[in-house]
C-alpha cells in the first residue's frame, strides 16, 4: 500500500462499457428470421427468435464488468486486529472517528506496530506475545501502519517494504484503517494511473455509486483483479482504460495479476520476482463510503 497517495476528488476517466441490451433491429436476428420464414412455420420461427434473443441478452450481461454489488464488506468492519504471525488480520478495516482499535498478538514473537509518516495521527504500539495494545482514533482519514520489526517504510515510493527475515516475505506486514468522520467523504469518481509498475494513487476513495477508472500509461499490458465480486479481471493494453462503478460501501482490494500473486490468508498480494518495484507488490484499495 502506498501512503497518502489516495484520491478523493478527480474527474471521470475514460472507460469502455459493453452494450447492455440487444436491439431488435440487429442484422443477425433479421437474417435468421428470413431463413426461418422459408424453412419453418410461423410458430416455430417465433420460438427460435425468442431463444436467440435470450442467448444474446444473457451473453451481453455476462460481459458486463462495470458494476460491483457485493452483499457485505470485502474487508472487515470492526475494531479488533489479530496478529497471528508476521501479518495483520484483517488487512483493512473501517471504523468511526472516536473508536478504539485493539491489536491482539497471538504470535510467539513481539511486534511493534507504528503509523506511517504523514498519517493523520501518529502512534507506536508494543505488542508483546499474548498481549494487546490499543489506540483511539480521533481524526478521520486513511491510516497506513506496519510492524517496525518486520517491515520498513520507503519514503520515495511511499510504500511499506517487507524485511527479508519476515515469514511472509515479500509480503509486507502492513495494514490499513479507514476512519470515517466529518469532512471525510468519497468523491463521485477517481482515476488510478499505472506507471512505473505502480498504481497512483493506490488508495482511491469514492462514494457509493462512484466510478473508478484504471488507466494504463505504460507500454506493456496489465491485468487488474478486483477482489470481492464476481467480475472478470480488467485487461488493460498499453494506453487503455477501464471504468468500474462501485455500487455498495466497503473496502475492495485490487492487484495486478501480471505483477503479483494473491495470498488469500492475509488478503494481500506478493510481488513477483523481476517486477520493477520488487519486493513491493502492485496492489491497492478502493474505499467506498
């Protein structure tokens, strides 16, 4: 996750969207009707024509990739984060301003949880084995945090980087907290640019019904996978864009399938060796408020 590279107000970007319905005047159905009139009776012709319409409409619906409507949060909504090892579970949560988050260390090793530079509030929490540590969030915004013992912060990339001795290397021991409150609202749209093997921003904040556009500014192709809904991956050739409308609130994780692999146990991606920013993964979050 990048830090402070999130967008709350940008213009709609370009996007492609398949046609949502079948037109009765299409040439396919017209040609087929003519052939049937010569070979079949009127009743059988009507039956075949209806079947074609059903197939075409269903086929078109299956291609729609622009609306996500999950029934629940992709990540958890709660105030407890568990440390089972060199990871935080869940990787991202949404809370309200004024709430307290508690980190529970179930690992046999100690951990030191710290806020990333530039967070709305700074904190450093010692998590001894079997113990808990808590922090009250009094300011709204996006908080990125990580374990000081198992990760570092790259100020140039504005990303958390895993230490090689971490159990899940190259996955960094990091987390995300979204604190809702006055003055913190999602935009109607956001654009995520792909450049240099990174997403910019990699945290986009939109309102329910808001649109997010991924734009590939590189010469190579990318494939964006959005977790949390039955939607095909977004294949992005060089210079192309695709737009997704997020219909419901929640936190949606996304990553580049060509550059990283998804780890379902921790809800984050691992960078593939040889990628431009290894060990930092090409991943991010869409936050829908």
